[in-house]
C-alpha cells in the first residue's frame, strides 16, 4: 500500500537549516560546487553539529511519540545536494536519532515542484531564492536565520512547541500593511476600523496555522503539544479585525501580543518561541538573538492596469 501524506503535518527542511554547514557553505560560495562536493565526501564521517532549526524539527518529530499521533508529523530533507554528497547529512540524522527517512536530493535543480508533490505544509531553508519560490507557489516558507549558529533551548527538553507568527504578510495578506506604507498609520487604523467586520485575506501561513489548529483541537488546551502566539505591531483599534478574522477561520491562537511598535524581541524571549516568523528583517534580526527566527519574503502580487479584465 502506498504511503499516504493525507492528514499529516509535512515539514520540508534544508540540510543547512537542520545542521551547521557554515564552513561548508563558505567553501561552496568561494570555491564552487566541485570543491564543496569533494569536501563533503572527504568529511562524510565527521559529525555535523545542530543548526538553528534542529531543535524545532526534533520537537516536531517527537509529536509522533504521543499516543494517537503516531506518524502525524513527516519531515523530509529538501536539498540541492546530490545523492553522492548526502551521506554526511544522513549520518548525522542517524546519530541524533531523528525520525527522518525521506529526502529530495535535487543536484542543484529547483526544489519547488517537489515541495508541491510532497504536499509540504512548511518549508525551512537558508536559501532566499528557494523560500521565495515556495511562497510564490502558496507554500508556507521561511528563511531561517543562519548567520550565526546559536544553541537555543539546547539544555532543556521541549515539552511543548511554541510557534510565534507576525500578522500582516505572514498569517494575513499584506493589503492592510500596504495602506500603512503608502498612506501612514492614521489611514491604516481608519481602514481597519471601517473593515473590522470583514475578515482579512489569507497570507502565506494561514493554511499552516489551520493545520496546527487541527492538531491542537485533538487535545485539552493545557495538554496540546503546540502552543501558538500572534506577535504583531498592530494595536487598538486595529486589533478587532484580527480577532474577528481568526474567529471566522475557526482557528486557535493561544496568546496574542498587540505591541503598537514596541520591539518584539523581549516578548518573543518571554514566550519562549522555538520559531518566529516575520516578513521584515528589522524584526527577525533582533529576534534571532534570543529565539530561532525565519523571515517570510511575502509580497502579494499586485494587478497592474494592463492585467485587469476589460
């Protein structure tokens, strides 16, 4: 019988998001693909250290150990590596006991068709081009911050995964954010006040949030393996439309922070996020100092006059 990915949380992760490949990536950038491949083959018995996405992936896989949730989470390595250079990654997966058995090894080809073929719910990568392509195809994706490898949550067992989301251009479309950018705060707040009863359009992470919410509904609120938070620069009166949107979607957000321009860094640290998704580097850069963070390069396509129906 074929293996069915229906009703599973499917996570695609690049090898550089999962493991620390800082030195190897520098070889690739400075010396080219052949030098990189040779280095990986020569060092395939050298253990890779965890990367900034490691603890999140490890914790997500542990959901499969909960009675009744066996096989609920499927993690797939999505890599530009060739099969011949992939042994080092698989050796590390085996060493750390990660329940990952499936991989796409594309030898430099585009990964996007395979993200769609595997019905991927979330894709984490350090490659902006790959993430942008995934977002353009409607797949939730984030560029995980890998400029510096940090040991977040290294010494503690993750009993409950904590995922934090920005609102506009992440959970929701960026239409309201565009009003703020083009016309200022006063116009933005007036628009949100007038549109309070009208749900916001879905952003790139709306489907992923709904998938998480479906998992949460199978547990008592205090026993769910995942806890979510909305961390947004919005504040009253722009809060009402957000709350009504989530209600219309019938999804659960456990905690919400309407910060009104206050820095998100300290709130995310207090929440203990295991991953934070935001569309702006001005937020993900400082946040990445205290929690794993990923930037979402989302921009909703604008219809030009030439594209409008006659």
